[in-house]
């Protein structure tokens, strides 16, 4: 996997376009200056969590006696479920009920930006090829930077594209995520099951 393809995968998983309506509804009651502060804080927390999983994932796997194949299959299943929810969103939204008040860590940083699928993906990258942790960190920074840029311009994008266009983009991202998740499951099964004699 190249840095560009890893960054694209992480960008799709972080799903900034799908998160725009949720972020706007969460920040609606706050003054514009406070909205930017809260958004920056939540994005930095999400980046810290993802970096922690990227750099510490290999050791966590060893500590829990988990094989890379099981993480690949589990990550694929989680991605598949998130992708299906993006294509067919439930009435309460992608991540369920959202609490009132100023968000802190939950639900903006975790699970909307740094969700279980993102954590599983970076952990898998780090454990599959630990010699390329610098490359994976760069890919994560690129994906996170693009996500931050989109979310900071959420109000403009929402007005420019409209709700229908954002929903269509989110469903397209969901389709891509389902395809990627199936490949992750197949890769995990292929590595686990013995090949032909």
C-alpha cells in the first residue's frame, strides 16, 4: 500500500462529508468563535487517539495475544457495518442519539472522527508493516488534514452543495467503504486459511 492509497483509505473512513450535518447540528448552539475552538480541540483529540493506535497497536496485539488476521477480519466487519449504515442511515443518524450541550470527546472526536473502523485500520497498518510507521503517520496526517479542512468549511460546503448532494456523497463513500471492508476480510481469510497444496 502506498502513502497516497493509505491516506485515501483513512480519508474515506474518517468520512468528513458524512459528518458535516452531524457536526453542524452539534455546534449550532455555540457562538462562531467557540465553534472553531471546539472543532479544533475535538480534531486534535481524534488525531492523538489515532496516532496512539497506530504506534501502539502492535504492542496491544501482542499483549492481547491477537493475530493480525483476526484484526484484519474484525476491522473489515466493522468497516462493512459502518459502510452499510452510511448507505442506509438509520433515523437517529449514523452514530445514534447525540447528547445535548457542548461536545467533549464524545461524540465528535470519538466515534465520529476516530471511530472503531479508523482505530482498527491504523492498528492494522502499524502491525502489518511496522517498518513503515513513518509512512503511515504521514498518510494519517494527510487524511486528518483534509478532514479538518472540510469540517472547518462545513457551513460553506453545506450551503454550496446542499443536503441532497452531501447525502449522495456520503452514500458513495459508504459503497467504497463496503468494497474496502470486503477486501480486508478476504485478505484476513487468505492469510489465515492454508493455501492449496
